[in-house]
């Protein structure tokens, strides 16, 4: 992570909170609800165009109203694929997933600049959670399974830049400080604990609260260290036990999509 000047971060935060952003819900399969984005740089120049893809990104109409943010992006001199503001509401989750699988096979990286956050908002990857503190540029590798949550609020707002690898990115990476110290390992989950959670989900489903049962299992990812895709596997097991083969197949397909597992 690379440190930013505190007064600059405050200007960026003010712009993110006050600019007339056309927040859009997207990637509904990846979230619980409560995750919104708006684009600052993309292919079309339209801030409401939020479905990311490979392009030579250009500023949107929204970025034109955020001079401090525009100046920072210009100063970094990176090769931008897409730049967004992302807002995660309280009690909202981005489920375990991988990114970039649908894009061209070129080297790219993701940068996060937290602008408005709280200690109950964190990313989970590799069996550990990381609260991305403000005042830094964080470098992530979203091709590894990961998920994000904001348990208590207020809203978490990050500036997210997807960039292509080039000399400017390499310079930024070389002057950044190690990020490993920010990771907090999650406790391992025993088979007995997973069986208890599956039984609790079954009780909810039997009462008719199927969505709540599924979310109970998906949220395990944020509190205990799990093998990849365990939440999706547990939901598949739940629906199999309920005799709903169609729902079991749907969640098996969701696992393959969100984690981009090759299907033979």
C-alpha cells in the first residue's frame, strides 16, 4: 500500500460524498444487495455504465465534477481499464468470487483507495480478513477468491481502479509498503461447526425462510476460514437434502460461475 496525503484524502472523500453520482446496482449474483457503483473512467464516458470490460478508459461526465479525484488519477499516470466509486451499505455482502475471468488474458491489477469506511467493513481472502484503512492505496489480486462485507456501517465508499500493467504501475508497486501485516487470520471451522450451521439452515428452510437459510451459509465465509466454495457447496447440500434438485443444480452452477471453475 502507498500512503496518500491526509488533506488530499479528505478532498477525495468530500467529492465522493457530494458529487451527483448515478449509483447503479450491478452484478446481482455476486451480492446480497446494498452494493452500488458509478464510473469515473470507462469506455463510454457515461457514469451510469458500470459493467466493466477491457478498454482504453476515458473520463466520464461525473469525473469532470470531481477535480481533486481527476488530478490524482492524472498524476498517477496509470493505464486505466476502468475506474469506479463503489459503495457498500451496512449489513451488505459481496459473496465469495473471482474477478477478471471474462476479460482478455493480459496482466492487470486492482487498486483501492478507501474514502469513507469503518472497522466492521473488511475484505476476506485466503482465510484472513483485511480492513483497508483510509489514507492508502491498496493493491489487490482479485483473481484469488475473495468477498467483502460491511457489517455495521456507515457506508463504505472506495475508489477502485482496474489498471493494466506498465512501467507506471511497476513504479507504484515498488514504492509501496507490504500489506501482509494488515491481514487477520480467521479461525478455522470444524466439521462439527459446519454441520451445526447446515442443520440451522435446514430449520430455517423448513419454516419457509429459504433465502435466510442460504444467506446464513454464505456469510460463514466472513467469520471462519473455509476451503474455496464451501458456502456454495453447503447450500447445494441443503437443497439436495430438501429434495429440490433444481435449486441444488442452480447453486452448483453459481459456484462454477462466481469462482470461474472449469466445467468438464
